[in-house]
C-alpha cells in the first residue's frame, strides 16, 4: 500500500508542476505579471515540497496509510485552490502528527501538569510535549494560546477554515511545534524546512 501511494504522490506532483509550467508559459506576455506568477508558483512549490517530504517520511511506516494519503491529496488541492500554503501546510503537519498517534495534550505541562490557560507554553525538537514557563528547558520556543487553539480549529474540514493576517504568527508557532515533533518522532531533520524561512 505505502509504496504505491508514494508513486501516486510523485506522479501527482509531477503533473501539477507540469500544468503550472504550461499555464505560466502561455497565459501572458506581460513580463511583470509573468514574474509575479513565477514567484507565486515558486512559493506554492515550497509548501508542496515540505508536504511531500513529510509524506515520504511518514507514509511507509504508518498502518494508516490510506487516511494519510487522503490528507495529502486534500492538502495539495487546497494549496493550489487557495494559492498559498501557510494554512494547508500547518493543517497537514498537525494531522500527520495526529494520524501517527503522536499528538500530545496541548493544554497542560508534561512536567508539572499545570494547565496553560492563556499563558504561553514552550516546545522544542528534543521533547515531544509542551512545558510551562516554570518547567521550560533551555532552547525551547514559545507557543501562544492562539497557536494552540489551532488544534481545535483543525477538527473542521480544511476547505472550511480560514486564517486572518493577524493569526499567521500563532499559526506558524503551531506549525513549527508540530514540525519539531515530526522530526523528533521520525528521528530525522526535514531538509525542505529551511525553505519556509525564505518564503
Ligand atoms: Zn510545568
């Protein structure tokens, strides 16, 4: 099941890139709009590259390959439909962790059990759960209450979720937390993750 899913993934992304390249080449003679379009396509391929790498890491090891594959196709479709990857990628990473059975409680400290409430929690790629301000370890990064609340928001269908410009920072906090935990559980760095910092 898993290898076949991977083949389909490669095929789909290959087809998608080809389609975008063709439409990019023929749709306009205007240089500036072509440049904007090129930039947009490059931006979209960044999100898809991270999604693709996560899927390749996780799919072969999971018994739940079919739900994971459906999530993958939904995410790729939403990135193209929305013309942006911030929300779909965060949703994809969150559900990858959940389908893998790796999602910890997001409301309390693993060390002392204290509930975070509206306070910041702290995370890193070295611990698979959240810590409170008193128990945080060196090098941990904060995740706000608004970032953690995306966990509840992501129980809705992806195409019904929207994100305001002000919510991008908390969304990125959640994404970075979840990507750290995916790296921790798969015991490997995500190489494409560096691309997110420049897009
Ligand atoms: Zn604590």
